[in-house]
């Protein structure tokens, strides 16, 4: 996860066959320290079937680029003016300049936080994180809110922290985030309940609930090509592979496909594709597949990041970036 300190600084049920498929690839013994062990615990199937769980939606991700790629991205006229709306962040969503160490690419529902190597959070090149929003049916935001999981006695999503930000001359709670214990991970995941009162202060307008579209309404430009994210692909260490997939399982996400241990999971409104590796030292995002607002067939080369547009889809490829951190 992009650490909570980082964030503070910035301010129905699936078919049994799918469930069994997921159990086949993960150890159901959370107490075991041997994460490479793959076992099946059929006794837990009924426990995980048909539970009332929190609704999950993808919110945003972040990635740290090398100096050349970050400079080319922030200086590329087509990328900034035509491909996507870029800004410095809230509360004013100001235009970036040559001193901007991190920026935000805004879509309709999703956004991408792009950090340079000299970012204020001291995150290393290649580090990444994926954030999701959670909703409990019929429950308004409050400080005691907790995720509803398919199993309560678990270490997954067991750590929480509330994030307050200075806004409108007051400290306002933005969200309460949950994440799992993980050591030395290069790919963070977190899951947050967002406070609609934060939107009230941000936009000076009353909101009945928190939506991603409402948060992005001042910064998203429909006339730009970038609309939202469709799929996120990643290569993971065995520890991260198990952790992320188990988090998705406990939140009731549907396992759509398993092929050679590569999982495709429907996580809210995005697909998460996870490939395990016993040889890589660090987990990394390999591709982001996006939707576009209009047809385009251009290729944007931004140092070690390549963005290829085909029709109304866009593919961000990080292969060359990942080579720099091996």
C-alpha cells in the first residue's frame, strides 16, 4: 500500500467452482508461514458462500517513475493537453510546473497518481499501490465503520487508520483505510471508506454520499481522451500474490479465470490480473488497460513508459520501467 503516512502527507455470490478454483491456488491456512504451500480446505467453502460483504470499487493507483520518464511525461504536450487532465492535487487542482514532484492524471471515475524519483514521500522508482473504496449497504460513514468480509477471524484487512486533512480551515476526515500486514512489499493495496462531508468542504456543496465522480468533478476533462481504467495487470512475489488474492476473496470478488496460476479477478469495476513469480524480488504493475472517450491510434513514448492507443482503448506498458528495478 502507498503507506498511510504517505497519504497523510498528501492529503451474487460466485459459483462454487470459482470459489474452489481460488482455494486451489491459495493456502487457506492463514497461520502458516510457508506462503508457497498450496492447499485446499473444502470445509471452508460453505463459510465463504453467500456472505454479506462490503461493496468494493476501484479508486486510484500510484506508480513511481524514473527521472527520464517522469520528465518526459510532465513535459509532453500531447499527453498533458490531449490525452488526460493533469494537476497537482486538491484542494485547487492547480496546473503542474517544472517543480512539481508528483502529479495526478484524472479520469471520470478513476485517477492515477504519478510520482517522480524525487517525490516528497521518498518512494523508490517502481514502487506502486492500488487503492479501493468500500461501501456497506445501508450504513453511513462513521469512524467505527469496518469492512464486511466473508470471514471475520482473519488478519487480512485487519489494520486500519483514519486520515484527516486540513480543508476549509478545519481538519476533516477524508477516509478510513484498511490493509493487511505485509513486510517489504513493493506493491501496496488498501481499502477505504470515504466521508461525504469531505466532499462538502472540497466543493462547497452538500453531498448525500461519497462518489468517485463527485471527487473528480473539478479536475476531469471529458474532452481529453482518458476516461477510466479497465484492467490492471501485475507480476507478484508469492507473498504478494497470496495476500492480494486473499483480500479479494474475503471481499467477495469474483474469480473469472485461472490459467497457469494467473488469476483474473473482477474487483468492483476493474479487472485485476495477478501472475505469480518465484524469481522476481519485487512485485510490480506491468500494464494498465484504459478506456478512451474518443477514437485514437497514437503511441506516446515517455521514457520507459509506453502508452499505445488503439480505437477507444489505451495500454500503459511498464516493462522497460520494471527492467530498471530488477
